[in-house]
């Protein structure tokens, strides 16, 4: 795979690579220089010409980013909204569903992201509805056949975190989509750890809503996320709040946009979106399948090495694994493990505060 990528060039184009190894892509990745430049250039123009005035000339470029992002997941540009975080995107779509009633049911994957789960549980508790877990197969992955058995006329939503933030699991999200499509039940996918890591095609997945932050495997900036809403599904949603972009008042009548941007705030940071655009272009140029293969090679090597260390247990679930490698070390809690660096404890600054990055890496 290193034949496909010029790794030296790619590392040279990522300033953070000079400082050391970064293992936290599932939290947020190191951006490339082109992503930083896209943001800096725009911020410089804002500072020079005025932020509002600069934005007047940025519309076509923002449309390009939207089109690139849509192409990355097999969507139409009108099906993409930019938001500030994955949770905001998910919450915007969830809160736009018809209100829950007593006895309604929401079905979720076992590894549902905590924030999504909290939102659903809270809404369900207030309505007298229930949130139920879809059974898993022996390997810990979602069981689409069991889901089919659970569906009845009270199910209002199926929600699946495709690649959980730990355990390396890749759920069969498309199998779930086939069940929800056949039943006509809304289907939300949390693709937070999938975007930029594995190929995404919303038609194959059969989802109505999909969201992901830009900062993880796609290597976009923090403060960015995409929300996909299937065009044909949009009429079933009512945004909980509007602004002058999402719902302008025309001749005294509120005209809610009829595209996914009805969930987008009028006030977004173009600089961040251009950073997201640069990261998206780079990922598409490299090819998501090639990226997936490279991640798989690295993660498999890491798994093999960890397996050979006594007292280390891999915590993978599922059969196909993502680049998120989870393990435990007997006798060392997770926090203690992450505090150590190359076998050394993290430096302690005067006053007992932990110092990051350690002096050797600055
Ligand atoms: C699978 C998954 N969903 C949702 C989130 C939350 O996204 P955000 O922090 O952008 O709200 C994360 C963050 O790590 C995640 O891994």
C-alpha cells in the first residue's frame, strides 16, 4: 500500500508528524498543511476585507465543498448540511422527527454513541416511549435478522452507530438498512468513525439520515460535521428552530428550505468549511478504499504486536475490524495506560500538573 501512497510526502505535508506518532484519530486527527492553509488563507481575507464582505464572494466555493462532501458519501449536494459537531447534527435530525407518544419504540444498536442514547432516552422517558437494544450476534455485531423480528407498528426509529468509538467493530449497517427500508421505518446512522476511514455510500446503506464529524479519520478541522438527510425523507422532518437561512419569512410566510440546509445555521465559519473541503479533496484524491487498506495494514500490525505482549488483551468485537484498536493491560487501568508514553510516565510540571506535549516533543 505504501506503493500507492507517497508516505514521506504525506508525512511532510502534515506538520504534526514532525512531533511524533499520533494514535488518536478516533478523537481527532492531525490536519494536513493544505487544510491549515485553506483556513488561514480565508481568515486572512476576512481580516483584510471584512468577514461579511469576504463571505459574499465565497458562495460558489462553499457550494463546491458541499458537492465534494456529497460525492464522498454518494449523496446529492442538496442532501448535505454543515453543522458544528456530530452530536449537534444527530440531535437536529432526531428532534425534527414527529413527537414520540406513549408506547412508541426506538431500537438502537448495543454500542450506540452515548450522546445519541442520552437524547433518545430522555425523549422516550418524557413521552412514555421505550428505547430497546437490538440483539447482537455471537461476535458482538448487530443482528439484522433479530431486528426484523422486533419491528412492529410502534417502532418510530432505528438508530445505529456503525463503527463504535471503541472495540474495532464494523457493524453491518447495510443489512440493517434493508430491514428498515422493507418496514418503512426511519433509519439514522452515526458514521462518526466511518467518515474518511471506510467507503460510504448512503444508497447501499439504505439510511434516511447519516452524520459524522469532520475531525476524525477525514482529518478535517474541529467544529465541523456533516448531516445527510435523504431528499425523499426530508418532508417527514420538522426542524425544531429556524433562522434567516433555514426558514426565511417571505411575504409574511415562513418558507422552510426544502433541502438539508434547513438544519444548517446561517452563521457558520466558512474558514472551517474550507478546511473541511481541503481534507475532503485530499481524501478523495488518495481514495477512501486505499486509505481503508492502509489503515487496515497498520491496525492489523498493531493488533499482532499487542497480541504478543503478555498481559495485554485485545478487545475487538465483530469479524471485520476498523482502525480503532482497543485493548486492556492486566493491572493497569486505561487512564494509567494512556498517561504513559513509550514506557515512560508523562512528565510532571512543577506544581504537579501534567505537561503536554512532553518537553522532548516540542
Ligand atoms: C461514533 C461517535 N459518534 C458521535 C461522536 C460525538 O461526536 P461529536 O463529539 O462531534 O459530537 C463520537 C465522538 O467521538 C463518536 O465516536
